[in-house]
């Protein structure tokens, strides 16, 4: 019986997270028709809209790379990060009543929300990128392994940020109110619209401190191959994302006493 306790615990928490995901979908998009498809539709509108506008107003190629592919490989992971962080603000307060159930913990709530945002954005990126490939605006990836690795690190970064922001927004109104401004100010450090190789060499180290830049550089390296001259450090990216997630889990596990249930 004891040997089955740990797998049984994981299975229970998996069912809890699944139930929270279904509740989140119903709360956000309703139970009627196909409203839940907006979890994919929203990021599609963002990513496709930006890709169409940039492709229309910018040259067909930037630094020898197709503009449409640059935008899609940058804006999809950026959208994933922005949506994940935005949905983490006061996530525990919004679902505070569920914490009366013994099986539900704050970590389950944030995991459920981030899974939805990540899955929705990945599907949106697949559909927008696939459409661009079919229409001839970009080519299939050169290195799928590196592209998937970049997506993995970007997901880890989103998860780490959400785990940190969720409990901090419960503790501090300043974090809650200023987060939107801080997210906009951080766009130049996201790596979404420029590659590290495009900026002067003595400034590159600043961008490479950002886990988002590291992940997007890998994604573009996988998409374009050696032509992109991507810059990244897998060891650094692994450790910084691990540290963010560790700090986030520590804050989240202690967040319950700061949650104000409306």
C-alpha cells in the first residue's frame, strides 16, 4: 500500500489540476457551443495579426531572414509569456474558495492556468506557422530538436515567472498594479523582435541575461539553422529557469496565508 501512495498522490493531483483546467475554461469562455476554442483563438488573433501587419509594412527580409518567420518565432513565445504572467495575477484570490477543499493547493491553481495558456499558445503558433509555411511566407524548421528545446525553456520561464508573480500579487498591490507597465518596459529585453547577433557586441551580454532571449534564440536557431547565428547558453538557461521555478514554488507554497477570499 505504501509503495502505491506516491503514484496515487500524483494521480490525485493530476485529476485536481484537470478539474481546475475545465473550471477555468468554463469560467472564462462559458459552457455553450465552442467557446472554449477561444483559448486558441485569442493567441491566434494576436500572433496572426502582428505577423500580417509586420509583413505588410516591413521589408520581406531583415538581416537575411524572412520577416514573417522572424515575427512568428518571436511573437508566439512572447504571447505565451505575457498571457501566462497576466493570468497569474491574483490567481489564488480568484480561486480562493476552492482552497477549502483539502486536495486543492495554490500550486494546483497556477499549474492549471499556465497549462491552458501554454497549450493555447502552442496550438496558435502551430496553426499560424503552418499557415505561413503553406502560403510560402516561411519555410519548415531546419532543426526541430533545437526549436523544441527553445520552446521547452520558454515554457519553463513562463512557469517560473507565473509562480513568482502569483504569490507576490497577493502580498503587494504595487506588484498587481505595476505589472502591466513593467511587462511593456521589458519588451526590448524579450528577444521577440530582434536577435542578439543584430546588436553591437558589447551590449549582447545584457540581452543574454534574459531567459526569454535564450529560449527565443534557440527557437530561431531551430527555425533558420546556421543562417540565424543564434546566441544561447544551455547551461545558464537551465540554471536560471530552475532557480526561478524553485523560488516560485517556495513563494507559492507559503501564499495561502496572504490570500483574501472575496
